[in-house]
């Protein structure tokens, strides 16, 4: 329901921008993503609970890009996810990730009308992560950041001259080592937040 609501909001944000005589060089997209799992591991203890996993992550994604030609563009993507799971070893575990990616994309029309487009993309990703453990009496958290790689392929379909539906399959290699002190005077705790794996996304875009 939240995913549908975001797409509706994106539509009403983008549609009032108006028609232009031709598709421009700039574009914006807003999407809902789906990532099957994220893995948490304690770097102080490599055998920690077989590295518990959180499932069904739904990141929000916003992109801005520029077409150098009709077949090539670059884009900057900002993504955010937050997921809480009460089934792990402590009462409640929450992960957060803020990602910033820069991608180069090949943009290949599949039809003479140019309404169906195949996209191939790849680039660098920077991720900031947080892992928070909460019980009834305390709340502990670790934080960190790391660089990674991401890429994939997708399809764009133009609903009008400038408004398009965009979807993609992507794969990221991003492992964020986080650390922090659980309590005053406590030893440094290191927790591995592994976001490596496949993902899907779907949303709307606008060419200026």
C-alpha cells in the first residue's frame, strides 16, 4: 500500500511539469525498490548466530540524470531503507541504510516509436549504515560507511512524450562494517551489515 501511495505521489509531482516540444537532456525518477534480504554478522564473533537475515526490504529511490546523447546518460541515485525485525536474537533489531550511487547507462530503443527502451547500467555506490539493537531496558547501535559496486538492466516505457514508467533488475556489492560502544565504558563492538545481493525497482520518471 505504501509503494502504491508513493507512485501516486510521484505521478502528481511530475505530471504538472507540462509538455515540451521534444524530450530534453535531463530526467528525474522516483521508485520503490525490493531487496529480498540483508545479513547482519558480528565481526567480533565470526560464528555469530549464523548471521541473521532481515527479509523483504523496500528502499525508496530518487534519481536525477543527464543525457549526453540519446544512447548514453549518467545518473545520480539516492536511496533509503529502514527495516525492523523482532525475530532476531535480541528483542528488536533495526537496520538503516542511506545510499548514493553514480551510474553510467546505455539507453537502447527497442521500437521505432522509441516508447520501449532497454537500459544497461553500472557504477559506484557509497553506503552509510546503522544497526540498532533494542530491548525493554536498553538500546545499542553501531554505525559505519563503505564503498561498493552496483549494476543491472531495465526497461523504460514512455506513457506520454515525457512521462515514463521505469523498472530494473540490479545487483549490488556493498558490505558496510559498523561499530560502536554498547554502553558507557564498554568495549568496541563491530557489526557487519551486508547488503550484497539482487534487487528490483519500479517507478515513474520525467524527461525535461
